[in-house]
């Protein structure tokens, strides 16, 4: 089911732009399209495992930051180990392209973990699911996605 059918109140705040995929990376996007670096976000998919059980989450971070997948993330995923989700699984599960994963429209049972500093920006830019697209939306709209947890200290240098 499309996002606009599931959550029309979120979809109305999203602006989508087609970009040249050669400039999809954060620094290149900034230079070519004059997007302020502080508006840019990255979204990574992680896999938490405990025995044979696997749970997935998208982590939303400011551009240039790394994810702190310590105890808070492990607890939310009920995991002993957290690692990047296998790329093939991520692409197959989301229908998105590598390099443009977005927290908008993820599988219903995935968590969305957002670093609290993301919400300091009025508007943010993130991948649009296809490398040739970007989404701009008010940062507060991200908190309305399903299964969201805003976490202090999720992003680190």
C-alpha cells in the first residue's frame, strides 16, 4: 500500500525532487544543488539478531555522522548483536535502491530510529528511494512515521 494511502497526513508534507544520480552523495549534493549540509540526512538499515531472531530498523542521522548502535539500539531491537542489514535483503524488502534508502514507506514491522539532533532542523533532505530522487520534508514529520523512536546520542562523529 502506498504511503499516501496509509498516511495521507504525512504525504502532504513531502516534496520530491528528481536529481542527477551523479550528485546524490551528501557533499556533491551540497555543491551541485546548494543544499545546506546541515539539512542533509543519511538513512542506514541495521539488523539486530538474538539467536535465530532478526529484527530490522532504519537509523536516521545527520549527514557525516556515524550510528551509535550500543545498548539503546540493542534494547529496542531485542538484539545481542547489531550490524548493517544485508544489502540484498534491504533492497528486496524495501523496493528502494542502494544509496537512497529512506525511512518513508519502510516495512510496517521495522523500527525507525532518529537521532534527536535531526529535529533541530526545520526542514531536512533525505533519499527518495531511488538514487535519482531526494525528499524534502519538515523534520517533525519524521516523528509521525510508524514505529519511530527519537534517541539522544544515536549519532556520533
